[in-house]
C-alpha cells in the first residue's frame, strides 16, 4: 500500500469533512479524498437551520464563521403569487439560543469546515483525488485504488466511507442498490442587490410557481425560483428581462429588488433528486449523506442531516476502533440510529413537493387553506417548523392533525406550543 489509515472517507462535502474532524478529535486516523481541485466556489444559497447551528456550535465552528457572513432571520412569510399573505412562520417559537435561521454567504460554512479539517488532521485532506475502485482481499474490502494529483495510489483502510453524493461511485462499488428519483422541477438560484436592507424571508407560491426571497448579508437577497428540470435553456433564451418581469408579477411588493438582476452570471442551477439506498452498511464499508438518503430541498435539511450522520457515525466508528471489528453488525447501529429520521424528512419533502409545486387548482386551494390554518394555529405551525429546524424526528402531522389543518375539524389545542429546555 502507498498509504494506510483507519477510516478512508471519499468526499469532503458537509458530511465527509465533518466526519474527518470528529474522528480526528477521537484520535482515529482518517484520510479524506475530494475530487474537486479545492474548496467550492461559485453561487450557493444556504440556510443553516437550528440543528445545524447547534452541531457547529458543539464543534466550536459556529463561532468561527466570519461575523459578516450570515444574516439572522426570524420570520418567513408565505404568500400567494401576487402578494397576498397566507402564513408567517416565526422561528422565535423555537427554544433559544438557536431560534432563528441563518442565511449564509456562499460556501462560507464549507470553507470554515475544511479549514478546521486541515488544521486538526494535517495531511489528511487530499484535493484532486478521484476514487477508482475498491481493493479487496478475497471478499474483504481492504482499501481503495485512487488517483491523487494524477498519480495512481493504493490506500489501505479498515473501513471505507462513501460520502460522495447522490451518484456515489463508492455505493456502486460496494454493491448497494439504491433508487434514484429525479423531480420534474428544479431551481434557479440568483444573487440580487436590494435597494434597502430586508430582514424577513418571503416565499411566494402559486399554480406551478415558487419564488423564495431570502435576505442575505450585506443587503443581498437570494432568489430561489422553481423551473422545470429541462427548461433552463428555454428560460435563458427568453432573456433576463422576461424573467425579471415574471418575478415582478409574482412579488410586486418587492419589484425594485429585481432591477439588480441583469445577467445570467448572477445565477446558478440546482437540480433536485431523492436517493433511497437499500442499506447503508456492508462489512468494512458505509455510505452516508446524499449517497444514502438525498432529499428534496423543500426539507431544508440536506446538509444538516449529512452533518448529523457524521457525528453519529463517528461515535459508531469509535466503538469499531476500540474492538477492532468493522463488520456489518458493528456498523449497523449507525443506520438504525439515523434511517427513520431521514425517511421522515424525505416523506415530508415529497408531500411539500406534491402540494407546493402543484398545478392542480384543487390541490392549490387545499395548500392555501392549510397555510391559512397554520397562520392561526400555533401548535400545527410549531410542529412543522420543528421538523424543518431538525428539532423533531417524527412526522409533524398525524391524521387528526391533517384534518385540523384542512379546517375540517376544530383544534382545541391550537394555542399550545411545547416547551423544550434542552432542544439540541
């Protein structure tokens, strides 16, 4: 072998990099391979949810973020396309200190995580590193064949972790089957300049229409616009003025904001998909994050859940290290601890896709009715918000809740909000 380590992690995304940090702090040798040439660049709108904030705080990384790189947002307004308010979601309902969302400057969180990984695990992060295949001794996985800076390298490891995204090559090499679903709608992200500072989020929904506007640091605003997955070129062909006019029609009260949209270079395309892997573990191998359970961005928990995966898996791998056992039986507790939560979030996101993205007038009417009910029902609002915030691991609505949300049953507990003293 050219290199040896205890844990070989393929992918330095939010999950893989956090895992590298957590293992290093436990004294467990690890290497992280990342195929990109360096830390990510370009436009990426990101909302750091309360559970992600708490996790980074526990690692000492939340306070390491630049003070001017985040925008604290408490209120998110859901409105009809055209401007009529449906519902306001108040993060202030959540227990402090993480009772807000943080809208982040592009890639700042990830750069901070990678900086920490390089400090705590020197020589442990390799960019320009491509996974090629698994190395085996009979049926046992003993490492990987990789290419680092153009050179072929054999790396021996006790366990290989695939944190390499929804189209995971590690997952395929291990032989784990997965269902991949591509949604018919994706999103265009744009960075806009606001003539005046905006402090609250706005989310406009209509018939097959979604436009999210999220205040970012420095009088910037992120726009998140739903587009058909195959329509990007057609949209660009219609020109910037055409899209600007569509946005002004959807959000007339914020029309001056769109004057700053003048070039497609202000945008990035975000495809959407869902991954459901049959299992997450094999002897001496694990998959995590989007490789195991990619979800629609409506859940607002993709990066958060990859980070939670990392902390949970680090604890499991610590037990493996102490026992020197790396079989399915020793790795399975990771999947057992995590699968039900991410499955709930995937299902919740799919329900939101079904109702929020709809072009069906009946479903549109029902969606708007639920939003208006939630605006007056703090209990139901809290249950949905606590799922988005990563505070709860079970579905926010039972069957009775659904009837109450639709206005078909009264809710005698509409003003009841749970009290959590130790939420995270």
